[in-house]
């Protein structure tokens, strides 16, 4: 049985529910269970699903956010940080752990 990309992302209700619940307009995938953090695994998962859904616009947004916020603007040279979120000590949003995750 062969697998192929979908012709239209609108034809996949589970993808629609996922991106409506977890992907912000700017491409950030939010883990609502832990302080609205973002992890590189979530970004990678969304990229894969967008690819399968043939949702190029959302793929590009997720990749762009990952590139800018997790890879210091240079995915060619920098592995994505695994954890991004709110730092209570500085009251700022940004990378919380710059280590890369092998499963992302």
C-alpha cells in the first residue's frame, strides 16, 4: 500500500483540529499542559503532519518560527533548542534550554 501527501489539507479533520488547538498563527506549536511552553519535538511533529497534509503555508510558518526562535536564525549551523517558554526569573519568553533533542 503506497502513501502519498493529501491533495488538500482541508480534507483531514484531525490535522485541522491539531493546528487549530496547538499551532499559533506565527508557527509556534504550544504545549498547553506545561506553562504554554514549546519544545522542538512539537515543532518537528507539526512539520511532519503539515507535510503529510500538503499544507505548505503552515509548514513554512512552523519552519520559520523554529528557524528564528529555536535555531538562532541559522538552521544550517545550529541545532534547534529543545525548550522555549516563559522564564519566570526574568519575566521573558525565550529559549529555556538550548540543548538539542535527538528526537526532534
